[in-house]
C-alpha cells in the first residue's frame, strides 16, 4: 500500500502520514515523498500510489481537489499536529534581510516582516538552506535550531499546531451521508441542546 505526500524527508507531511498509517495499523505501507503536490496527484491518478495525504492549509488544495474530481476523491480527513515550528535568524546578521518561507506558513509571522521573501516548497528545504547560508532567516522546524547550537537566534517559537489533513484516493467513500470525526452527541454534551445557543458554541 503506497502513500504519497510532500517531501523531502522530515516534512510535517511525512510525519502526519506515518501517524495516519500507525493509527490504521497498516503493516505494509510505503511512503513516497514527492517534490510537490502536482506530481503527487499524477502519481495517484496514474496508479503509482494508492493514497495521497495533504495538509488542508497548503496552497493549491483546490487545484488538487478539482483536477481529477471525477476520478480522485477526498476519502478521509484527520487531525494531527505539525512539527514544532520556529522562526530562526542567523545570529551573525544583526538586521536580517532575506526570509525563507513556505507560503502556507505566512500567517505564523503575525506582523514580523523582512525586505525579501524566498518561497520554498517545504520547511526542511527552508531549514537546510538556512543552515547553508542562502538567506538570513527562515520559518522551519525546531530540529534545525537544536542541531546547530549557536548558529541561530530564536525570533519566534510557534510550536506544534493541530491542523486538518486530507486523504485522497480513487474509490469514493462518501455515500450520501455526512462523515465526521466528532462522535454523535458531542455538541449536546457541551450544552448546545440545552438552550445555551451562541454562548455554548463560543465556549468550545
């Protein structure tokens, strides 16, 4: 059974895919790491992979969902954390000018700006390029901070973020009835059925 997701090694996508495979107790799974999701989609479409896993926040989700909408389907979703994320700066650069960034992570900057942004496909690419000195700062995984003591200034610690993941396959699982991850009765147990209305929803 072959799962394709975004590479290279150590991406949040690889980690989430491993967790999904463990969750389902699949013993014979192979993880294929693709350079981008367009290549991954073609692999699924052409039978070179059985399933594709993509983060819901990733750019171009709509294009992956729509290109083969009659042949490739979203068959499942799940919640899982990202890696621990950090914004690092070269400690030798007093005023960083260039930032390596995966476009889907832009929201984590929260007002922090740099004169020049270089977009990359994945956070391990950002991390390695930061280590290699290709830019002054980068939003990447904490591994690149801990593995290179004294090299970087920790500008912002973001940490793990719980997010949603999409699973694509070629056999439709939706059968006309809503499929959800929350157990039936979840909202009733949180007071929505007791007349608390908006107040109860806001407390979730």
